[in-house]
C-alpha cells in the first residue's frame, strides 16, 4: 500500500493515537482497490471480512427487505464504514455500493480485532467512533419520526448548505431517487415537497439548488443541534 494512503488513514481519529507497530500490523494486510460506479462492495447478511476506508468517490449504504430497498446513508472520503460488524465479528446489517468511481482501502477484520484487544488507545477511539455512530442513528430516527416530509427536506437542504459554507447556490450530492429514500419519502412525495418549498425561497432544478429566503426556510425547518448538528 502506498505511504500516501497510509497517511490518509492515520489521519482518521480512530487511528491517530495508536502505537506505530499496531498501526503497521493493521496496514500490513490491507490493500487498495479502485471500483467503477454501481459496484456492490458488501452484501447484508454476509460476514464482515474487511473494514473499509473510502479514500475517494462515494459509497451508498442500503438495505433490502421483502422486495423493498432503502438508502441508509452515503459515505464520503475519508471515512470508514461497517466498523461495528468488524469489531463484533458479525454479519453485515447493510449492503454497500459505489455511487461513482471510488477508491477504497480494505483492512482485514481479523487484524483490526487483534489490535483492538491489545491497543488501549485504539480501542478507546473505536468506542468513541461507535458512540458517535449511535448518536447519528438516534438523530436520524428523530428526524424521520418527529418531522413531516417537508420539514425533513428543508432541514436536509440547510445541512447541505452548511457543508457548502452557507452558499445560496448548491448542487445536490445524491440523485433525487436516493435522496427520497434517505429521507423516508417516495419520489412522488419528494417532488411535491420540492414544489411546496418554493414559497420559502427554495428552487430546485435538476441537481441545482438555490435558496433566496434564508430566514423563511429556517423558520419552517426549525433546525436543532439535537438532530441536525453531527458534532453535537
């Protein structure tokens, strides 16, 4: 594995403070792969043989049941996914596929668990990461259960705007069909919600988003750090 990738991984919070020899032990069995769009990386129900680190591109985590499919989240660089299944030596609860050309590092789960058992700093960082993931799941559940579809879309756009440093014009980073799924809506409901946001200064054409009445949109959305702030 090129040293530049090792440096990227080392910068992640869960790897920053672990001992050098333990970090090298995890990296020794890892390898880098480039994937084209729409390649399934893992399948729910299978055993977690590898922990994945997204270096470039984006990966959709999704789940299926009884002929239905839903988008759970989208993973972007530089971050890990399926950490819990790796640590528990459990089956994947979600599947994953690339949304675009992506570069992913695969780290053997057995090596990650072995280091987890002997490196206290690494273990503490993993627990912190999993705690943050748990809080993200709670926030997502609150978003789905406490808000209307219009409020969910409004808050999604405000979160997107915050990631874009407050820009009035933005581009959606996910296709509308997947966005609807992620927000717990049908594509038809998403279309109606987009039209309903026009009086609040929101125009969405294709993937282009423009917000011209910031205060009105905030008044409708009523964002709260208890749901919308990933750092809270």
